[in-house]
C-alpha cells in the first residue's frame, strides 16, 4: 500500500463514503479468501479520487482500458486527463481506518459496468 503514497489516505467514515454509493462513485465488497477476521474483512473503491490523479499514467494500459470507464459510462471524468480509475482500500477493522490497497484497474475487484464481486 505504501507505493500509493500519503496522498492516497482516506479519512472519511463508512457513513460518508456510503453517500457516494448513491451516485455510483464508491463500491464495496468482502475480501473472501483474503479476509483476516477482526482485522481485514472488507474493501471499498472510490472513483476518480485525488490519489488516482496523482498516480495515473498518461493513458490506461490497453488490456485494462475498460477499467477506466466512469460510473456514467463515459471514459474518464477529469479535465486534466482523459480517464479515471477506482482507488481501492481495505478497511482495518481494529484501527477503524481505510488503508490504501491499489487501483481497480490492477486489482480487478469488479467490472465497472457490473456490480462488485462478493
């Protein structure tokens, strides 16, 4: 997670992030086989966050271009680059904080056109 940098910290609460779900700007799911009960159980991804802007290559890799389709079905939403990504976090249950995990374009937790995988 350290490779994402300090600009990828997420300090909002589950309640605050849940409000973003209404506009399909946030997706969540369980960690399944990666779960560490009492420590890491869930993940959350946020679309087009400041972290995604800070760590974005100039263009998405061709094999993951579909991962950069925004919630509205449009490729990208930003003026400063032609595409966006979902920044994903694991929730540390014991510390009650979101820890940066990576980008959905690489983690492939869900297809942007579909619901998150359980």
